[in-house]
């Protein structure tokens, strides 16, 4: 799921996948795609899930305090003096 970043790694992964994908195909796999190897040895190329954009996940996750929003606001974590629980602050 993390992709390959060099030819040697792509060759190793190609061997694990039973040579169904060449090292070049693995290196040039689109970023929105991933390969899944099933327990039965079947390799499937599928679209990666995107919990930030896919309607299926809308409202089913908490905002990531380390993710910068698309509106270029900056999110930072701060601690209250009263407790040890971080709070999210949005800086515009």
C-alpha cells in the first residue's frame, strides 16, 4: 500500500506478486490506485479509499489535527493549563 520508490524494490514486489506486474508497472502505478493480494494469491488493482473525499466516509471520522485544511488555515494543537488534553486551534 505504500508503493515502490526504486527499481530494486519494484523487482522484489513483482516477484512476490508472481510476476503479474512488471517492475515498471509497479513504479508507475497511479497514486490513486493500489494492489491488493488476496489470501488465494489473486492480485487486484483497485482505487484507493480516500476518507477525506469519499462520500461513504462523510461524517464518520474526527478531523485530523495534523492535517492542513484545503482553505490554507493552519491547525495547531495546544494544551490548557488546567488539564493535559490537547485542543485544536485553527489559525487563519
